[in-house]
């Protein structure tokens, strides 16, 4: 098993589009916040708390476990789940991997950035985010609460979408 994750080499826009299409396909936005537990379950995955930093073990397509660290916030857990799903889609399914593969918390490389771009778009789909950002008058705390993310994550999304 390789230690360094190979990037998918897609543009950020393509990754964001991919993430949103997955979310819409699995109807995870019907309740407002992205329902990540539902998505993980529909994909055949599981999640659990584990010792150490976050990681994901993919056993085969449609069978994986995401491990979250203890003692973090709910919004942090949600971003981590979405990030790990990014690894599953971009660096396992899209790259047509087979067999077992482990994703550990990586250093600052392109694959990690790709997983973050995926997570951000999955949790905060562009059109919905723009609407909510306007309605809540650019209040990053309220917007963050709406999407179940941290204010910092909401801020980054607003910048990427050119809202501030
Ligand atoms: Zn990662």
C-alpha cells in the first residue's frame, strides 16, 4: 500500500461539481444540512471513532470505514467525514483502484487539497450557499451553523465563490 496518495489531477471546479452531483444524486440535502451519515451508509461505508488522527480504510469498492479522532467538535467531524469521502471518490473510485487502500492524514500535498475542495463543496453546494449567504447577510457564524461547518470553513467557501 502506498504511503503517498496520488492526486486525481482534476481542477478544483471539476472536483466541486463532482462532489455536488454525488450529494444531489444521493439526496443528502433534503433536510438542509448535508446528511453525511446517510451518504456513507448508502455507499456501503461505516464510520467510527478511532485512536489517532483521522484515516480511512477502503477494503474494496463499496466497503470502507472512516475513523474519526476523539474529542473534536461536531463541525470538525463533519468536515473530516466529507474530506475522507473525497479520498474515497477521488483517490479510490475515480482512480479505479481495486483492493485495499489506506488513507492517512497526509501532509500538504495536492491530494489533500483535492479532498478539502471535495469536502467544502459536498457540505456547502454553491447555489445553496450563495442563497443562504445572502439571506443571513454574510454572517459567517449563522451560515456555518446552517451548514454544520466551522465559521472558518464557511469563510473559505465564501471566498472561493467570490462572495467576499
Ligand atoms: Zn486526507
